[in-house]
């Protein structure tokens, strides 16, 4: 294995860890800010380090540090302490392994060597996701059983029933997409979404299979135990569900695992239904062939987006006392953002506009696609958060009725009609 291939492999692993684990504080911050916006309040804006609040992001890091340094107490009535400690680890690692097969950029070939931008470049693709997405529920069941608590056990049973119900529905929606795409490889799925439908619509999965997309997204909400399907931890009924007896960092692992699972579901939804790492209407080859145009467009958009982002972060957050140390943050952050913009603009000018080599076009294409993928990923995460703070929790009977009475017949009919359409059009 060449040194460059080893470097790309290590880089892929680091990116997965950064997006999955490093993105958790950002998602927590985003959830709090969106919740504050929906409920007409400020959200986190007080916690700071030497006056730097980063728009409330420091609050997320403070909460994580609190969980790390809290005393880890295991209740004395618990008999199987090993399984009690193992449960949160299963959830986290199952989510991380699922994220490892998500491609965040297209493959490139340099000097005869193919570089793949997946931490685990396996050909199983979406089948790998289905296998490990269902595995995380074992951690919830194990936590509920090993806690020796009736509320925890009820939460574990609810989670298992939800998974048993919604996994067939999710699999059927995936089958409909496999009939359309003709491949289980996620890179192939993204590549087949780079064209157009009727000459103007991007050939994204959500336009090719709107029913399959809706069913998959609903099932993904249920699999991730997110509102309105968070019955496994319904505090109004069963205290805290499967994690009632957990505290300190063990509870922190459940907390992190939920957000990683949300990111994994968002990444799969983006990859299957929203074009993945590609821009709408454009293929990877077109992007690399016109990298100068896209670099110039980014040169214009980057300063504008940075200006509005900083303005949004510090809107109505001036402290009344001029001596308050937090008043100095805005000026410093603006200087940092300006310096970063200058550095990125210079890099874009050199690698994207002035340097026309195949290597620079390929590398810049990967960077652009990674940026597109991350943007779509966070927009889908925003949908998860928006739904959580908009819809109330379903009753348990409503959860089951939605699946077995509506989603399952719709999914089966959709697979049947899709297969007939593909056979008819293929003939």
C-alpha cells in the first residue's frame, strides 16, 4: 500500500470521527438554538471561556465536561454490572460503524491509484447500514434488562417493538430504491442522481421515489428514537426509560449515541434521496472540468455567508455593562473570520483558478464535494431538530398503527408498482 493511500485512509477515519463525535456539540448547540427560536427565547448565550461564548457553543462543551467528571455511580441492586456498562458502548460503536460506509466525496484516480473517500470502502453499501442500524437497539434492550428497573425494562421493550415494526418498512423502501438504482453501492447511487428528470428537476431519489423517501425518513426517525417516536425514553410515562439508572459518562454515551445515530440517518437520507455529495444537476466529472468557475463562485459567496453568519451569531447579544468581558468577543471573532476568509480565498485562487493541473482539479473537486455533503448533512439534521420541537410524542398504539396499518401497505405497493414500471420501461 502506497504512502498516499495510507494517508487518505487515515484521513477518512479522522473525518468520520470528526463528523460523528466532533459534530455532537455542534448538533446540541443547534438543537438548543432552534428550540429557543421556536419557543421565542434566546437559547444558550451565557456560558463563556475568557469572554468567548461562540454563540452559545461553549455551553455544549461545558455540559460534556460535566458528564466526564461526574462521579459514576452504579446502583447497588444491579446484578449484572458488566452488561450494564456494556450497553451504552454498543449503541455508540454501532452508530460509528454505520457512519464508516457513507461516502462524502467521489472516488478519484491519480497515477493509476484509486482513492475512495469512505472510512470503510466496502461494497455492501446500504446493506451494511441496515445491518448495523438495527444492531444499536441491542444496547437499549441490554440497558433496560440489566438495570433491574421496571421503567427501564419497559423502555427497552418499547425500543425493540419499534425496531421490529419499522425495520421491515425501512427495508421495503430501500428495496424500491435498489430497483431504481440497480446497485447497493452508495457511490453508484450518488452517481445516478447527477442527471435530470424532465429536463429541469435533479434526478434525486426524492423525485424518483417520493413515497419510498417519505417512508424511509419516517422509519429513520423511529430507528433513531427521536421525537415523535421517542417512546423508549418517554419521561412523562416511564421516568427516563432504558437509561433511568444511568448517570455520568454512561448516560453521556447514550446521549452521544443518539446524536451520532441521528447524523448517520441524515447521511444515509442525503446519500440516497438528495444527491449525496454532488451539487444538483451536476456530475463529479462536470465539477472537476469546471473547477475554475466554482472556485470563483465560492470566492464571492464565502465572504457574504461569513458576514451574515457572524451578524446572526451576535444579534441582540450586547451586554449592558461595557466592562463585561463578553463584549470583546464579537470584535475578536470578526478578525478571526476575516483572517480565515483571506486564507481560504488565497488557497482557492491558487489551486482552483491559477493552477489548472489534473491533481489540483481532483483535489479541489473532493473538497467541494465534502463541503456540499456536510452542508446537506447539517440541513437534514436541522429537519430532525425542527420536527422534535414541533410535533408532540405519539402514543404507543399510534406508533404501531402508523407502521402496520399505513406505512407497510404503502411500502409493499410501492415496491410492486416500481418493479412493474422498471420492467415495462426496460422492455
